[in-house]
C-alpha cells in the first residue's frame, strides 16, 4: 500500500538507477496484487461505469420523443427551433457538467462527483417527464422541456470524468489482458445498450397507448429514464476512492498547470479532435434515424413500425461494441480505433452511393442492414476506444480534467452535428441528396480520424495507467517539483521526494513532449 515509501538506502539506490528500473520499482506494488477478492475488485468498475447507460437512454430516446412531438404538434413543433433545441440543449448541459465534474473529481473526490451527478440525473429526468407550459401553453411546454433537458445534461456530464475515469482506475486491479474489455463493457457497451432500450421502449409504449395517446407516450418514455440512475444509487453510496487516485492525486496541493500543459497539450488535442468527429456523427445519426425511417416508410405505416425498425438499427451497436471490447485487448486500443473507424468510413461512402436505391419502402431492410454495419464499425473503433484512450493517456492527478476536456469536445461535436445534419437535409437539392450528404460528410471525417489514430496516438498497453503516472512523476521531478505533495495524506506521509540532480538529461518516454528534460 505504501507505494512510494522508501528508507534512505532504498532511495539512494533508486535515484542512481536508470529510468526503466525506477519504473519497475515504482510499479512493484501493482494494484492487481492487492489482497482483494474477485468481486471486491470488479464491482467498483461496474458501479463507476454503468451509469453511462443513462447517457445512451436519455440521449437516444429524445429522437423518438421528437418524432412523437412532431406528430402531436405538426405546426408549432415540427417547423420551430424547439425541434433542434430539445435534442441539442442536453449536449450543452453535458459540456458544462463534464468540465465542472472533471475539475471536482480531481480536486476533491471521484466518489462524490459520481453521487452528485447521479442525483441530478434522477431529479431532472423526473422533471422532464412532468414538463408543462403555463395554462397549457404549448410553447411554454417546449421551453420547460428544453430547460430541464439542459440541467439533465449536467448530470449526464458528470458520468464521464467521474464515472469513466474511476472505472479506468479500478481496472488496474483486474487481471492483465482483460482490463480494456472490462472498461468497455461498463462504459461504451452501457451507452449502446441505453440506445437499444431507448429505441425499443417507444415502440412498446406506442403499441400500448396507440397513436391516439402520444401525449402520454412521450412522457412515459422520458419518465423511464429515472430508473437506471436510481438502480445504481446504493452501489455508489458504498464506493471508495480508487487506489490509483489515493496514490497520485493532487487534491492537497496546487497543480503545476504550466508543466501539465507542456507535457500533455498535443496529445489532448488529438484525442479531443477524434472524439469531436465521432460524436458529431454518432449522436446525430442516432437522433435522426427514426425520422429517416419515417420518411422512407411513408405515412402508410403506423408509427410503431418506424420505431421497430429503429430498434433493429440500434441493435447493431451492441455486437460492434462487444467485438471491439475483445479486439481492444488483443491488438490495443490505438489499432482497434484506427482500423474500426477506417472501415466505418468506407462503408459510409458505400451507403452514400447506394442511398437512392435504399431510399425505397421495399428496400428498408437493406437500408437497415448497411446502416447497422456502419454503426457497428463505429463502435468497434472510436465508440469503444476513444474513452479508453482518453482515460489512459494522462496521469491520474489530472485525469478527470483531461478526460473532461476530451469528452466535452465530443459533446460539442454532437451539439454541432444536431444543427448541421438538419441543415444538410433541409438544404439538399433533392430527396436523395438529403440522405446522401450526411453519410458523405461523416465518412470523410471517419477517414481523417483513422489518420489521426494511426499516426498521432501513442501505444496503450495493459499497464499504461501506472506507466503514465511514473512518467509524469519523473517529468515533474526533473523540473524540481516535489512529488511528496501527491496523493492523500497517508500516502504523502509514506512517500519520499525523488527529485535529484542526477535525473538531468533524462528522456521522458513521451513522443509529444520535451525530449531532453533538464532538472531545475
């Protein structure tokens, strides 16, 4: 447990040893060797990551709710800004939540960041369900729903830097060779399951209520979003801070921001750009897929049929995410991300070219299959791995904020996409181009993402979190920053400074940072 505890003789030997030996020494008390049972190691990963199911459900269901509101209010809603606002305002709230909770989780507590975000999800999911305009005013209803969706987004945002980061840190206690899949199973797979349920629930609810009661149906669909965060509340109350956070946090000292920026700025830029591109496409496609299906099927089919096909489309997310979870452990997150998004781009170009044929009611099955493969490949690549990359390519001390900036960039991409996609669709010269153009733009961006991943992302192994913490400590020490300030109080007391003038000229194993670090 006293990872950095050393006596004088040990300290002298360590300081005179080369950097690689120091890394091995600092990792000697590996998290996987801590005396814990299998369930004791596993359940924190589940409790931290599974809350992202709420993100998938609450963002996915709004697409079907949009379709129902458009049917209910064809003049007031379908042709107004409310249609875009209700969908996209959640992303704005999510960005605020990600940035705030990223800062909070690094400076105070991973656990309490999770608890607060969970309570926000429960409260505002319920308030969205009860949205009402003064004296039954329809525009008041739209404004109320938009406002509650913004605050709901803040709660969703907290799940990213607090939940995913804590989940990644908890996987360090699991068996090597399985860590990436565990992280993915309880982060991105949960989001995808949320999307599937978000497509299935409206179909079932509309079948029960019939299309004559869509006013009840859309409220029920939103109200069911209270259940997922409520079900996790007890587990999260029992959570403790991750061991890695206890060892490496800077919550008891001032963060040396200039050193952090110099060390991580380029890597964070690359990760953020890939996440922006992924969410630009994935969330926009998920929101407008039910509308596309309604357009293809026409008005002769009942609404539940459109929702049923939308469920089939969303089911393609799951096998893609499950396959990517294992591939990420086999070939590494960088390769998995790059090859997955490259294949997605190629299928997207195919989809764009075949759209005039697929855009026929008799060919709706072909549309669903090819579109589903397009979505599945997105999950194999960036869907599964971008969060993994963001959570493992920075040091624990600033991981919440690093992850938050990258994830917020993704949500900004989703926010932009929900406005760009309607613009592309509404301004297309004909119906075929209205379907082709979004796929063409998205596919071109996929190819660009593959380039970024292949050439600019680092290799990420099973021990990357521990290795990254060691590299970051060495970097700080070489600049004269006393690393005894890191960790909780008990770890600070057990730690010893490793600053030594003999580290001058030591190269940090980091492709984007300074290569010749001189001690201050």
